[in-house]
C-alpha cells in the first residue's frame, strides 16, 4: 500500500486579513491530485486543519468537496480525514455518511468508542492490507476530566497522561486486530498535536493547543507497533524519527516561512518500508525585506526587474528615525506587481512606545503578542507570568473549541 501524508491546508486562510489564498489552495489541490495519479497512491491521509476556521466559507467548502470527488476518480481507493484544532468536529463529521460512499472516512474528534478510530483498509483484491489508527486532535474535553481545584501544573500533567493513554490503548487494539486478521500488515497512526522536535516559525499561526504543554509531548508516546506516524499541526516539514514526521503546510502561512520548502510524504510499506519527500511547488512568491533604507530600496528594485507577482513585508530597522517610511515604500512599488502587505518601522515604533506609550496597530499583532505586551507593562514575577500565560491560553483554547 502506498500512502500520501498531507496536513494543515487551512482552506479559507487569508494573509494578514488582506490577501485571499484561494488561488494558491486551488493550484495546490490540482497539483496534489496530479501527484496522486502519477504516484499511484492508494491511501490519502489528511491530518487535520483542513480549514482555517470552524466556519469555513462556501468557496472553501466547495474546494474541499470537489477535491474529494476528484480523488475518487483518480485511482486512490481510500481517503482518511482527521480533525485538527482549527477544524470544527461537528462540521467535519456532518457529511461523513455521504462521504463514505466515496471511500472517504472522516474522524472529526475523539470517538466515544476508541475502536471506531481503527480502520482496516483493503487492497484492490479485497484483502486486508493496512491498519490506520485515525487519531484526530485530542481536545481537553474529550480526553481529560479535571477535578475542581486541580492546580495548573497537575492539569497539564493530566493532559499529557491522557494523550499517552489514548495512543497506548489504540496501539494495543490495532495489534490485536492484526492478530485476528492473521495478516502481517503495517499499522499507521495519525496525530494532530505538538511533539517535541517539531519546527515552528514566528508567524505561522499555529495555536498552542494544551495548557502547560507548549513545548509538546515526547515522541515516546507513540508505541513501537506503529510503522509510521503521520503528524499535523506544525507547518514546517520535520523528521522527529525516521517513521514519525510532520509534513507541514502546503503553502507558507506567513512571511516567517519565506524560502521554506513545502512537502508531502509518500510511504510504501513492502518488505523494506520507504518514506519519500515530494516537494510542493511554490504557487505565490512571498518576500520578507529587512534592513536600512538603502538595503530595502536595493531589494525592491531587484524584485521589480522580475516583473512577477510578489507579496512582501518590509521591515525598516535602520538606526535613524524614518517617519515617512510608509509613503516612501508605497511610492517605490507604485505601478509594479509588488504588493506590500505588512510594513513595520521599528525605530519609529520604539520611539512612539517610549514617548507616548503607544502600541502597534492590532493588525500587526496576534492575540499572544498583545497579551505579552500587557504582561511587560506590569511588574509580575516570572512565576506569575507563566501562570497567567497558561490561563490566557486556556481561554483561547476554550474560545476556539466553542467556535
């Protein structure tokens, strides 16, 4: 059986609330469909964060369903979709009965009976050929029940224990299933979570998912019975172990991912299992330009010569105050294919913050950065800051779960 591992599509995402990414996503899905056909993929694993929000727009939904229909006609026999922390479990699960007719299995959230997350997939001859432990993003409410008055640290420990227990239990059941089938077939698991060793960038939009668990769980939570663990959540491709991998997002989530190679992984499980990375093409050029006035002007002039669509962020970090920076940059890119989506004038901001206690525009800060600025304005101990960060993250998680 040949599997293709992809995740974190984030359909419906915009860049700094200004640029729609629909064309990039459409081009990616066309490329993915072509790759599935050319590589004769048997199983497609979509490991969470299919959508960027819990209430995706009509165009994002259409893109998703059209793709699943096209995959059905590509020769790929099985598609497995698990929910991520950005996805609404109820939204993903709603059409699962209809999608089953297309050989698409959806597991939007942890099931009441964990055996429902274990899938036995057949080959073209109808013989059992692969077991998939389709584990979605494990929400706190699904895996842990907290006693009243439980401390912050005890709660985080409980969450980690619950995640470990879930994988241990499903591994044991999958091994038992394999013995019942009397077939020496591989077992693959999915996971949408933070695992230590995964890579992040500054503006990747990844939400920290568990209180007290920002650094992630250890890779030892995955029992050795798994021949491959397909991970989602982090947007940079990374190899935790040879058989435990993040494929990352298919398009850059922000300017922090400029120049980063995007990938999917194809796994083949014969006598010698092989995992092969496949590079995803770049569908829209992003450029992060940082420097003083001369460096910025030089780079913008170079980009003009390319005469191609480029979305940029421009960060001025020269020593001199540059109050008309925004006007100057906009004049430089006028009548070109360069679009400036984000401007930051660091010396000017620092001067304003110092002299007027003025904050940056909210569209340049995420919810975590705003909270960090509030913490910095108060004389809290480091212990208090850690506790407050955890409580704030709990609020964000609960808001995201509700949405």
